[in-house]
């Protein structure tokens, strides 16, 4: 893998983590009795996977 590719993938991973974090925050802060827009456990799993990919790049 070339350095430029790795840097692009790293930037994409960081952006994806931030987006997932925002989605997780929205899903975690809902009114009592309402359903979250997305399953928080699924989002956490996606964040963990993305972080693992980022760590491989670093």
C-alpha cells in the first residue's frame, strides 16, 4: 500500500468514526418510551471495526 493510499484511508476512517459517534449520540439520547432511530449496539460494533481498521493503518 502506498503512503498516499494509507493517508486517504486514515482520513476516511477518522471521518467515519466521527459520523458513527454522532449517530450513536442521537440514538442514545431519546425520550423515555421512544425507540432510538438506530440500534446502539450495531453502531458500537461498527465503531469498533472502524477503529480496528484505523489501528492497522497506523
